[in-house]
């Protein structure tokens, strides 16, 4: 029925799954940068962490919304894995700035 078989697997629309995986990996990499002291000092600042967290949250929400529209129009089922990945991206987006600013304040207290 579709031009590519990979658009749906077992009746679920999975075309946007690679985009969610990319966002999830990017959020995890930012988390690693925030948690590792040497990487945190050299690679990231507060504006980058907060900005990337906001952008990744908005992008995941928008993708999830458009996924729902496409699924409804095509008469397919939604992909539960994409919803779960969107929730994990949201959690990383909340945790990353909190951890960054807590770790930064601890490192400033110890350096005084």
C-alpha cells in the first residue's frame, strides 16, 4: 500500500523513530558532558545546556504531535516506543540543567 515498507511495522507508524533516537542520543551525550567534571568545564556552559534542553523538548513534543496527526490520517496505530522516547527526552531535558547548575555551584564552593 505504501511506497516503502519501513513506514509501518505491525500496523504502527515508525517513520519518525530515527529522529526520536537521535534526540535521545543527543540528550544523553549532553548528560554525559554535564556529569563529567572535565567535559563540563571545557565543553558546555549554562546557556548551551538550557538552550539545547528547551529545543530538544520542543522538537520531541512537535514530532509526537505530528506523528499523531499522520497516524490518524493513515489509519495506523501509534508507536508506543516513540512516546516512551519522548518522555525520556523530557526527563533528560529537565535533569540536565538541574545537574549542571548543582554541579557548577558545588565546584565553585570547593574552589574557594
